[in-house]
């Protein structure tokens, strides 16, 4: 699943039985060092996501992304040189009891000491936004996680958005919202002063998260929302398919989309928004 943000629902079936915990943890540093661990460390260093004195709330949805993120943070704590604390939090938005049991079982097996708290967000989101509750659900879930992080004295909230989430969001905004806006690796919470949102899986491709989970034999949660499952059409799935089709002729198109957000040329755009104010390139244009 796209974890917390409610942006998609994958059903990921493991190829193997669950591997021993020690083997799973060792594989992060060894087998998946290049595709997962190194990219996790690079994002942390590039964007200063983890610093001395941090207390980080790691949001566990039970999906593949957040389970891997939790294990990465545990390995960083074990092997890293930065002094920080961790709180693993999981918000139950109204899961079926069997889904909640799967979440608890996975966390217990992976030795993730998760703090689960209950809400009725699924029910509320469906009542106030029946046609498409996913956006409302995502906002409410995010707010609930921020509140829990603050309650626990955390200054950062870590979400499991990965490389593919970033490029898909960028294209969604260009093609459907008519703006150029991407997911940022970290940002300050608007309504929760003193808390930063961080995305440490920022450089990790979804296919490598899937390989880790399947290789470990872990059965992760999907989005577990029956309301969303009944809705027809999902633009994020369309964008995902579009990117895969383009990659058949242009293999690195995903990387180009990602880099585009780092290489915006303000001398060659029609307008931009800064501090809530819209600017036009004509504002500073000088006629001959």
C-alpha cells in the first residue's frame, strides 16, 4: 500500500514462508545493501532527516513500505552514529479485527514494539466524503498521527513514501491538477508546531521494497478499506501504468521525472507560487 497517505492499495503475496528474524535483519545490510540500505542512508544524509537529539515517531500502517521503514530505523539505531530515539506508532482507522491481528502479528514477528491506537476515521471519512473518501481519510489519518507523535514528545514523524510515490505525485499534479508540485523529503507541519514530517524511503524504488518483503516471507496489509475498494477508478494506478508504458521506450523516464523537481529553471517558466503569492515571469520582464 502507499502507507498512511492513502494513495493506493497493493495486495502483496509473499513467495516464501517467513524467514527467521535474524536472517531478515541481516539481509537489509547484506543482500539489499545497494538497493535499499544505501539509499535509505543517502536520503537521511542528503536531506538531514535524522539528527542528534531527535525523537522520531515511525508511522506503521502495516503495509510493505512502513514495515521495511521500521526495520531500517532499527538498523540505523543499532549501527549508526547518531543519537536519537524511536517511537513506533500504528493508527487503527477502523480495520476489521482480522486485519488488526495481522498488523500485530507482523510487528511481533519483526520485533517492532508498536503502539497501536484506535480511531473511527474510516467511518467518518465515508460519511462526510462518500463519493471519494480517500483524500479526506488521508488528511484525517495524517492529523491523527501528528497528534500522537506530539503526545509522545516526538519532534519528527516518519512516513513510508518511496521513490515511486514521489514521481507519481509529480505527474498527477502536472496532468490532473495543472501545477508542478512534488512530495518533499521533509517539511514542517502546518498545524502541529515543532514537528517535521520526514520521508526516509525517498530514494528507494517500490520494486525493491517488494523484493525485500517477498524475500522475507512477510504478508503485509493492503489498505484494508472496503469503502475505497468499491470505488471505480484510481488516477494513481493510471499514472503508474503510464510510467511503466513509457519506460518500455525510455528506460530512465522515472529518474528524469524525479530530477525535474531538482532542476526547475525559473527563467523558463510562466509563473510560480511563493509564500502563497502567485508570480508571473512578466513581473520582471523588461521590454526593449
